[in-house]
C-alpha cells in the first residue's frame, strides 16, 4: 500500500465578498429628499408670486409660460377619456366645466387658457387718465388747479381699486371743526370736484379720524367720522358733482391710522377714490 493514501485531503474555502453595505446605507433617499425640497421651494415661490403681484402682472407671467406650439382645435375620433370630443372646442369648455372661451366667457371674462388682452389695454388707458388727474391736483406736470398753500394737504396714489386722492390735516391747517368742514376743506372740495369732471368713474368717500383720549366716557370716533364723510359728500354735491356717481360713503373711525401715534393730527383725513370701471 502506498503511504500517500494516508494523507488527509486539503480543503480550501473561498468567501465571496459583496461590495457595498446593506440597504440602509443606500443613497436613494437623498435623491427623493432633494426632489421634495425642490418641490417645496417651487410651491412657496408660487404662493409668494400670487400674493405679491397684481392681476395684470399675473396675466403677464401666465402669457410668458404659454406654449407657442400650435394646438389643433379639431379632435380625432375615438371613445377614450373624452369620448372623441375636443377639450378645447367652443361647446366643450363650458359644458365640461374646464373654463371659458372667446365665445363663452366666464363672469370675470378670464378663465384658464383664455386671456382678454383688450381688457388690459383699457386698464392702461384708465391709468393714463388717472395720471392726468394726479398732475392737475398735485402740479407734477407743472400746472395745478390747487393753490400752492393747499398742495401740502393732498396726496394721490393709483391702486388696484382706482385713483385715491387723500386730503389730510396738519397742525396749521385743519379740515374740520368737530364735524363741520372748515373753509380750507371747502376750497379743496371745489378742486376735487373740478378734477372729477375729467373722469367718469364712480366715487367712493371714506373719512378717517384720529383717536380720542381714552379718558372720554363714550368714544365718538364712529359718529364723528360718519358725519365728516357725509359733510364732504355734501360739499362735492354743492360744487356740481352728480349724486349718481357716489358708490359708497364710509366711516373708518380711527381703525386705519397712517401715523404710529393714533392721536396724531395727520390721521384726520378724507379719502376720495375714483373707482376703476
């Protein structure tokens, strides 16, 4: 017998090493998290734009992102999701509740996918008229219908609501004696009435008052501001403003001060708004 047969066989074990860690060490979650953060950033940017822009600006932004590739208004046949109807057809949009079209506008004349450029042109023309009225009242164009000593009582601004003309008191120039208009306010009313003839917009009047001392037993701010609003309306009527143009006459009391000191004289003011059509 050969002596080599008594030697035990040699067994070699080779371990298969797999590169990488377990599932919990994967980086896939980072991609998902990055997508989530990006989506949230886009969402908050959208919310900020909706809050910080006007209707006209939002329409301009929407136009910027409107696709320029032509879309066929003729749908192919079939019994699919829309039953063979075109989603942009004149008779489909209003019926399906997806918006309006040129022939079937909504009450606001503006719906998803429909934008009336003519309305913006009308707004621009109206703003131009408002600027002319501002120049007449404040002398920005070099000519004013208001005397120099009374210009310090007038501030104007154009807002989404319309042209706001603010008449306010100073320490040396009071507009009211209690609830009675002073000669200064009567002269300002004549000039506002003259400016009102330059436009045909409806008029809104709001009266604001400074706060009264807290020691007053009954706070009269509402009664006083209401009386002042009606008194100024009466001045405009006396100077030829048509009564049918008044849309509202409002008392704001001391709820909307323009000065931190609620009892400051500057808070006594009358706001005349030429409302947008």
